[in-house]
C-alpha cells in the first residue's frame, strides 16, 4: 500500500500550527513558501481533502487537518521519547533490571533492597524472576535476565561477577539432639542423619559440595520449599539442616533450634552478583550492588561485606 505520509509532513503540520501561517512555517522549516505549499498540496491531492482553510490567521485546520495533527503529536512524541531514552540507555541512566537468583534465602533481604532501589531509580524497570533457577547465568546469556544472585562463579569473558558478602552456613539441630552438645560438627557427624534442604540439585548445596562429598559421607535428603518448614522439621527431630546464619538467627535467638558451626574453621559461603560484562559498568547496575551491600550490612547479622 502506498502511504504518502512521512515524517516531514508531520513536522510541517505541527510547525504550521505553532507558527500560525505558511510564511512563518516556511522560515522555521528553512523552506521556501512555494516548497512548503507544494508539500501540503501533495497530501491534499492524494487523499482528496483540504487540511486547513487558506487565508485564515491563525490558520484554521479542517477535520482532516486535525486528524493529521493528532498523528503528528503521537508519532513525533513517541520518537522524542525514544530518542531521550536511547541517550539514557547509553549513559546507564535507564533500562531494565530483571533479577534471577538461585538462593532461596536471599528473597528475604532482596525484596527490601529492590524497594529502596526503585525510589532512586524510578526509570529503571526492576523485577524478580519467580522460582528457583538452576542455571541463572544461562538466563543472562539468553537475555532472559539482567543480573543474577549466585553463590559460585563460572569464569567466562561474557559474564562478570561482583562479590557482595560472605556468611557462615550453620548446622541447625533440635535442642535435645545429641550433637547439640558438641562445640562444632565435623563431616562424620552427618553420617546417617537425614539432611533437610530446599528442593535444589545436590551439587548446589554447599554442605554437600564442600564438606560431605569430599569426606565420602553419603547424603540422605528430605526437601521442602520454605525456610520455616525446614526449621520446623528440624525442631521436631526429623533431621538436621545447614542454612545461612542470617536466615535462622531469629529461630536461634528464640532457642527454637540449636545452631552449630560446621567444622572448626566454619563453613563459609559467598554471594555474588553476576551480569553480562557489557552491562557491568552501567550506573544503575553498580548502584544496585551498592544498595545490596549497604542494606545487607544493616539487616543481616554476622556477614562480611566483600
């Protein structure tokens, strides 16, 4: 279909309204009055309409002219908005921040961080991908997420990792469990015990990966989705668990369960923020990292900011 309307016509009709007559509009557009009249006449001849009433001051538009003005305002306004946004994208002032994570216990501190972040970065669309993601870095590479909260790094030129904080993973036991009398637990103490965990692959569990597997301790797991459910099962002597100290500090303070370090040197884990290397230096990504560190330093006990 041959549609003769283009951007120059839209600029012309808006300029004509702003200036009020053809003479001033031609000057504003740096055209001769003859060229401007010819441009408008082309449209009028094509559609068989009159766009404005000649020899009126200021110019009076017909219904056809008003319709073209409406189109010009919509299209040129959208182009101006897109132009402004593209410059903001280039400067790292605007964009999207789709967050994915592989750590169930991170939801508790991540949501307040996102609320604070939105107040400062209103023009950045921030959202969290629902559910456990077994391959969060893969989502970055597929452009399905912009940043990922992860607990280990995979060296690649395409993805960069920013350290957030370190924390202790503690074993939690029922208060009257025999192991509750020990100063700390060794790998052998977990032999024969039911390990209550989130429903995640075994190789994503630090206790299994860093302590039990190297010591040749077989793992017998029970899984659930919620931290509270894990604690309740531990308290009712259905097994033991290993969770971040900040995720269970409330239950430990209330003596609902007992917490023990894992090994004399403690089982330490680390949280990282992964992003595509090309996006790492965007202002809002760097500020999101700052928000996480500052918020977590205030609200999470016994973490080490890195």
